[in-house]
C-alpha cells in the first residue's frame, strides 16, 4: 500500500499517533484515537489499525492497551545505544549517587530504534521505582528514556533533582509563581511543592519501555 493509497481516515490516524507520541512519549489507546480523530466508534479505529498493520505502517501488541508502534517504511531503522544510569523514583523521591549529569557513566544500556527517540541526541535511560506514574502507563520496573534539557513545558514528565533534599524524582512539572508543583500520575499520591530555585531539571521523558510481567 503506497502512501497515496491510504484513505483520508488512515492518514489522519497515522498523523494523530505520530503527534501523540511526540507530545506524551507513549502511544495512544484506541479510545484516544476515537476522540482525537473524531471517529464514530472503536470498531472503526480497530478496522483501520488492522489495515495499517497489514500494510506495514504500524505494529501492534494485542495484549497491551497502548501497544502501537509506528514503522517508517521510507528508510532503514537505525539502532542507537542508550546508557541506563540507574533508578529514578516514581513515588517518593530517592537519593541518587550522582546528580551531575555531565559526569554520569554507565556500564549498562540498551539498543533502541532511532524512531523511538525521534532521532534526538543526548538521551539516557533510567529504571522506574514506584507506582506514582501508573496513570501515565509508567510502572515499577519500566525504563524511561529522557532527553537532557534545561527547560520543559507545563505538564511535561520530568526528572527533577531536589537540591536541598539531594534526591531525584519523576513527576509532571507545573510552575506556580515562585514555586513548582511536582505532580504524580496517580490520584492516591499527593503532589510535592517546592521553591523554583530548589530544583534542577535533569531531563524530559521522550519514550517508555514497559516491563512485560
């Protein structure tokens, strides 16, 4: 199936999946696609996803609700080595051995397609400890890929170093005047409030690799 043979709806779905991945770091569910593309039902989405998978545009994992992977038919995939530098708390903050990201070294890592990280450079990985980001489909034992950045947008999933506490945590970050709110993606866990000058942004989540139980 050439691009020109895709239906308008299929092109819309591909475009939505690509943008959703960029914005969230993980793929949409079928219901997300229904809402985002203004499609009448989940069965219509599933029908078109099946068509796209058979044509080689996506790969789906039927046992995972967001198990959609975009495939780039236009070029050969390239594998990129990403260092795993340790653990990060998705719950209460936990200490790390070294908060200086420029000095981080690691003997452990993994290879991922450069499509997954959207061909960004300067990427590192950490293993998640805790359940505070489960509503964002990030669970204990998962691996998150982060891009080194000095600034993030409101609500971005961010690795934050708390200077006074000498601890690091994974949260959604919101600025509230002279303080910041570090919010979990778990309604059972209260947010952390701290002063803006007490944080150092260590990276923004760009992708999640889920642990298969």
